[in-house]
C-alpha cells in the first residue's frame, strides 16, 4: 500500500469548547493565591462602581392630585394599593404597579389631615379641616365607596389620625388626644396635659396600647391607651413634626424635628435621645420605619428624602429629583422594598429602598453574586478609594451649600466653646453631649 | 390650591391651623391680636408693678394656640390672710353652762379623731398618676430587652419573622393496619406490656426511660465524684504553686537556680551526644543574643531610669542596688570574649606582660583592664614579706585608687563610710547576726572561690611552673568539683573564722596595713613603676608560693579598711600578737581546705566591695538572665567536650586543658559577680569609642549609598527585537552592533540626597498606592494585626469551599419572598426569643404519601 499523506489537525485547535469541556477546577490552597487580598479588593472596587452605576432608585410618579399631597396611608393588606389625601380634601386610592388611580373621593372641605385603614383593609378613616372624621369603605380593587359609611362631627379640628394595629380602635389628635371606638360616636377616652394642641399621634405597632404624640409646645408625649393619664412628656428645643415607632423594637421611636434632625429615643429613658440623625438641611416633616426595623426614611422641607440606618448618625442614601418640592409625607412599603413620598407639587413618587437593587426574581447565581459583592463592600468599605465611590452622591446646589454652611457653623460653635472653656475656670464650662444639647427636658 | 401653595411656606400643621380661621370658639382673639401685641409691654409692666408687693396675681396671658382649654397656670392663687381657728369659734363654749351635749361631743372629737390630710392638689395628683403609669409601662416594656438585643446582635434576620418549619414527627401514630400480615403483627404488638411500648410522641419506652434515668444518675454520681477529686487535686496543686512562688528564701532560690543550671547543663550534654548540630545552634543563639545586647548597650546606665535612680538613690538603698546590678549586667554583656589561647604555652607566657602593658596604656578602658580575678591571682601569688616593705605611701595611692573606682557611684552613695561602719559594727557585735547571715556568707564564699581562680593566662603561665603551682591547680580542680557541697559544709567553719577575725581586727597594726592592699592597686603599682624590685617580687611570689602566706595575705587584705582607720591609734604590740594568731590558725587547717579558707578570707576584701556584694550578690544572681546562665552552661559543656576529645589526642595537655575549662567557667562567674567596680562616665564614653574602633562605618555607609543609588536609578533599556531590520531565526545570530544601537542608555538622575553626604533619601516612594491606604484602623478591628488576619482570609468562592463561601456572604437581613407583607414583631417572639418559627408539623401517614405519589405518577404519565 502506498503511504498516503493526509493533512491532519488536532480537533482541540478548531473545535470550540462546549459546556462539557468545562472541568471542575480543584480548589487550591491559599498558598497558591498570592494575590488573594488584592483580587478581592479589586472585586470590591468593581462592585462599588457597579453599585453606583445601577443606582437608579426612582420608579415613577403618580400624577392626579390637584393640590399638594398632605397624607399618605399604606393599605394594610394589599401592597399594590395606596391612599393619599391632598390639601384640597381629595382622597385618591392608587394602584402602584399600574401607576393609576383606582378611586377619587372629595372627602373633606379643606385639608385632609389624617388617614388610617382598618387592619382588615375593608374600610379606612379620614379626618380633615372640617372637624369631621369619616369612615370610608374600600374593596380589594381599591374602589372607595362614594359616600362615607360613617361621619363623626367633632368639636375641634383633628390634626392626625391613626388606627390601632389589632382592635377596632382609632385615635385622633387635636386640642387633645381622643381614643375612639369605631362603633361609638363619642371618644372612649381623652387625654390632655396642659393646653398643648397635639398635631401628630401614632400607635405603637408592638405594644399596641402605647401611643406617641407630638405637640405644639415642642414636646413629644407618650400615652397608655388603657390608663386615664398620659405617661410622660419630653421637650426638645424645636417642634417635633412626626414620630414613628420601630416595628421590631417596642420601646424605640424616632422623631422628625423642625431643626432638620431626627432623634431616636428609647421611651424608657427620655433624658437623652439614643441617637441623633443629622443630614437634612431644613425641617423634617415625616419619618417612617422600614418594616424590618433596621432603617427609616425621612423627608422634609429641604426637598430631600433620606434613608438612615437606625444605628447611624448620618444617612446612607439621599433621593431627590429636580421637580420634587417639599416633601410632606413619606412611607416605607410593607414589604420593605419601596419608598413612597408625597410632596407639595401634587405628585406622589415611588422609589426603591435600595437604589441599586435589581427588582424581581433573582437566579441563585445572581443572588450569590449580589451577596458576595455586599459582603465584600462590608469588608473593604473602610478603604478610602472604595468609601469615596460608595458615598458619592450628587445633591442640589442649595443642599450642598446648606450642608457646607451647617458644617461651618458646627465647627465654629465647637471652636467657640473650646475657647470659652480654655479661658474659664476649670469645670465651669462642662462638656455636654450634642444630643443632650437638643433637649429642653423631660416632664413627669 | 393657590392658598395651599402660599401656605406651604409654613410647616404643615400651622398651615392647617391658619386655614381654619373661622373663629367659632374664640371670636375675640383675632380682633384683639393687633392690640395685644401693642399692649404686651404695657401689660408686662403692669404685671411687674402689681407683683411688687410679693403676692402672685393673675398675669396678663396671651394665648397663641387655638383651643377651648385655658391654661392652668394663669389662675390666681389666693393667699389666705386670716385663718379661722377652732378655738376661736368654740372658745365661748367654755364660759356658757348650756350646750353640755355639744361640749361632750367636742371633747370626744378632741380626744379620738385623727385628722385627715388635706387632699393633694390636682396637678400633683396627676403628676403622681403619670409617673406611676410611666414606671409601670417601662417595667412592662423591659420584657422586650432580650429579644431586642438578640435581634440586634443576630448575624442574620429573616423576614417575615414567622417562618414555617418543616419537622418530622413519629410516623407510627396514625398507623392503621390494613393487610392481614399487618393486622397479625398489630395483634402481636398489642400483647406487649405497656411499659415496653413507645407512647405517643416519645422516642423511648417507659422502661427504657427508667433505665436511662437510673443510668444517668449513677453516671452523674460517678462523674461528680470524679470532678470533686479532680478539683481537690487542682486546688492543692495550685495552692502549692502559689506558695512556692512566694518563697523569699535566698537559699531556696539559689538552690532552684542551681537546679535549673544543672538541668540545662545536663540537657546540653545530652545534646552534645545526640545532636551536636543542635548544640551548636544553641551556642550560636546564645552568642547572638550576647552580641545583640552588646550592640544595643541598653545597660549603659545613661538611661532615664538610671538618671532618676541617681536622684533617689541617696535615700533608697534598693535603687542604688539596682543601678549596681545594671552596671554589672552591662559590663558582663559588653565584655569581649577573650580568644581562647591556642595550645602553645609560650604564647601564654608572653601574654602576661602584654596584659600588664595594656593596663598601663588603657588604664581607663574597661575592656582592656585585667579582670579582677586575674588581679586577685596576682595578688595571691605575692609574698607577705614583699608586702611588708610597703608603707604609708602605698596607702595614699590606694585611697586615690579607691576614690577613682567610686567616682561614678559617688552620687549614689549616701555616706559610705557611715554605712561601712555600721556594717562593721554589725559584724563585730552580733555573733548571731553572723550566723543569720550564713546564707550570704556561703554566697560570698562561692564568689570568692570564683575570685581565687586565676584567669586563663595566669593559669597557663603557672601550669608550666613547679610542683607547687600544680598543687594549687589540683586544689582548685577539687574545689570546683566539690564546690557545691563544700561551701555549705564549710559555712560553720567560716562563721568561727569570722568571729576570730572580728577579734583580731581590733588588734591590728601599722605593719599589717602595708599588707592590706587591694589587688588592683597592687597590680597597677607594679605595672606603673615597672621597677625591678617589684618584678622580682612577682617572680619570688611565684616561686615561694606558700599556702600559709597566701592565707595571711588574704586575711590582711580583708582588714585593710578597718585598719586604715585605726592605724593612728593602734599599737605595734597588739599587731604582732594578731599576726601570731593568724599564724597559729593557719596550720591547723587541713591542706584541702586551705585554698577555700583562703578564699573565705578573701571575702573580706575591701569593705566597699563586700558591702555591695552583700546586697547585690543575691539580686544580681537573681537578675542574671537566661543568657548568662545558658552561656555558662554552654561554656562548661564545650570545655568538657574539648577536654574529652583532647584526652585521646594529647594526654600531656590533658590536665591543663581541664584546668582551662574550669577556670574559664569561673572567670565568667567572677565577671558577673566581682566586676562591679564602677568607673567614671568619661571612662565609659571613651571606651565605647574605642570599642568600635575597628569598624569603618563611614566607608560602609558610602558603599551602601552607592548601592541604593544604583538600585533606584534608571537602568539601561534593551529595546532590541531580533528580526526587526534583519533576518531572524534558528542559527542566525543577531549582530552586536544592531543590538547596541537599540540599547537605551540610562540618564544620570538628579537625586535629592546628591548634595547631602551623610543621608540616603529613598526615591522609591510611590504615591499611586496612597489613595488605597487607610489612615487608621477601621471600626470593628482594634489592631492592625486583627485586620490583617481577617483580610488575609478571603471570602470568595475561589479561595474557600462552597459552604464556607455561602456562610461568608450571608446577608444581615433577608426578605424571604417578594411581595410579602412584613408584620411587626409580636408577643410570640417573646416566647422563643429573637427569631421565632412557627411549627408546622407535617404529619406523614404511612399510606397517604404513597397514594399521593401514586397520583402524581399517574399525572406525570398523562
């Protein structure tokens, strides 16, 4: 046989790798990874950059009110529904995923001051400037009955309203705090302490008989619904606009203050706030806890929405848009994923609670990757290069300048105090905690 | 809407209030506002005037907030001027005879009724109510504390908190027999006694449980007994150790130390046999440590501690002692190991004059001075007859010498002479004291034994000489062998001798004074003068070496100081008698003991030294570092090794070598103990400079700088690529010319340290990394080490196992399902603490699952 020469090639050279060719790489010891830290560091850097790239928190705006939106009310059972009350007395029920209104009701003359839904989600109450409390029925699709089921005529303007977490009881505030049974036309109990007029009242979600309220005389009041007398009053330097109880801790609440700070209190020790949350540059109008109790959101007159970790003094996130005006009300959705804000320019906005989070179902691999990058961020978060990227936010000029000014003012006052201390007798100018400085006192 | 926008300038609630403005409740308010504002200062003035009489009046109040209520603080408090008293009203009753009934009633009222307290005012009452309510609530809320803290600390929280759990429980509960076999078995099972049957929801039969209970109790008892026993043992052991740690006895400590040393020696000997390399390592290690210490010069005495101690030492004997120790330590460490002389003895002989010459030249150099031991040996060898020739001049010299010696320590000593006197007095007066101090004495004798050992050269020199010298060597070797035992045994003898001395001290003479010279001084005088008679003296001393003489010599030395003081007063006759006494005592002592005796007497060398030794010996021995002890041990062993190896080779040199070993060991001993003679700071400074005389530091530095420049500077770049501009391939050698053309020469760099000769400024600094570097250690870490160890363990999938990776990346909060409402925490959490799980028990029927699975199968088929 003659020898035939054939052109022959190695299949490895021209065949593509298939999934069957992917071999399991045996895990090697750490000695074989001389650059392991460096690799993880770079991964962190990339993760942080990606985080900033994907940080697109704004989901949409709900347009439909004809006046500034004053109140927001979460639906107790449906995550898709939201109730909002405007300054012209109109109440709208929204379908959030569709971004449409399901029902519109002219509920009050003048402002709608407060709204709260029954835990069943079948009806809700509203109060307004017209000194009435109205009960409205609402179905699962968010259709509000045309006429109120029940109307209570009060003697004074009710400035806020909240519903009990378990029982058929609601509470209103005005010149005094009234606790109402749904079936009665007279309040079950009325609390008053001096001549203050209370503008905000909230039920404790954990110990449901507890009430927190904010009054005009710059005080935060605590009530026990079961008793006849209020519990305690704590007075700050400026007025508290709203309070929110931590849903995971029975005794912790956060107050939104007129001075642009938020104060977290342990109600068992009111001599000093647990924490002071600084970053807003103007009055904070509303605060709401995440249902996980780890964070809360606040909005205020500086047109910013900020998210604070409970145990941190500064916000981890700031949301704003060019058109958003003063924020009157903010709410954290019950699944802890979204934030809803209502502002003066008649719009309701939806935001993601975590700006860079991917919405929807994640593949396990994706989830692991996300978790890995989060773990890395936590691990290397203190490194300057990473920290810089992670903390970088654009804020409007007025906020930027105000923050700068705030910083300068603080520094100046610190300096002044130091000098004062240096030139006076030892001990005559004591060191006082910044948190303590904001307090006027605790009243028994 | 417009109104609302305008009003939006105000905070929300005020907006609401302003918008209200329909004034139903307080119609007058709005009208009066303007006037009120005007009237306010006026009203305030009126208030001030009206309150001048001290009574509180109704103040002018301006109501700013709407409401029906009126402030409780605005009301007038009425002051009661005149109080009507009971007696005033009823006073007239006494006078009238009527109203007897009323009088009786009144009487009973006065005697029996308890007066009820006036009820508290409303605001106080409310306040009490409030505080009581608050305290109660606070107490109630505290039940949440453990849950809240647990949740805050929790590594991971899953939301919603109510998580269903899937738990299997016993399957037999719902078992129903269906088949015939099953029924049969069931019938059989039914016969089983109830105590052998597993009850519902349990894992064991009652009998089994009972058994287990019994077992566990027994076991528990056993275990308990065991534990008790262990604890008792532990306790006794611990207390014993504690007690041992607190022992202050010097003897005990010394014994312990010796034990340690012996142990070490033994170890080393063993090592020498088994693993010579390890031994060498060990030796090298010791040598290295010593060198390090030497380089560091930490014990120099110029430190902060020394300076401070200087101030306080005047009042604090301990401080002084510490300084002493430090200096001695320094000296020990700084001492250069003398080269062991090689075999030839002639060299050794020649060394003696060399050493003496060196002492003349470097009289101030510590390192160049002969060791005390060598001096001692010299002095020992001298003859008393020669000594007697000396007179008062020598004494003066001696004084000077001593003054020199003490120069450095002068500042530490309070009043040395006084102290010495005290010491002497102690020695003289208290025989008991002497007994009590026998520990010290034995120590002293030990030291003395060391002192008496001649330095190497001396021994070498002597070894060549006549029988007498050999004899002494023999004695020495014996001594070193029996040292430990003998010292202890001889303490009593020593005591006696000391007592004798004390007696004899009182009877000293001028003639004896001549003999009481410090070893050092004698040597220096010998060297300085280099007079022939004194040279002769040395020679004669060597040839004439007489034990008795030596003994006497030493004795006299001890008394030198004392006699110095007494020299003017004491008579010659008494001195002679004293001398006689010594001569009597000397022959009584047996030959073996002689050298030792001599050494014990030598203990009474200059009082200063002795006194210092008293305090420092023990402490110094205690403070001796591991290095020194190890060193000693090593040296001993090495010597031993050498001798053993040499034995076979050269039996002639055998004895001398052995001697060497032993003497060397002793010299090290003496160095640690006797070299406490301080010198002036100036001396030390000078000597340091000389010590580093050999090192050419400057040249080294220049070399280093050049190296750094070379390293950091630009290097020539080879840009040559074969094949560019010419052919390339196998067998083609690219031309050198072309290659040269492509080499880019490095440009000379302008370094910052070019003009500064004595500095190296590194040009290596890379600022690119700076932005990635931390200023301080971030929060959870406390030390850099912590952080590094944590970060060095990467969490990624590539570096760890999959399970570990999953553990590593566990997020802190997890929301389990999208679109699920998370309810606030409730009382159920209190029962379980932290995260609560709802137990959803899945009952598994023996049949049902099979049925369902069958169904499923069917469905799958269709």
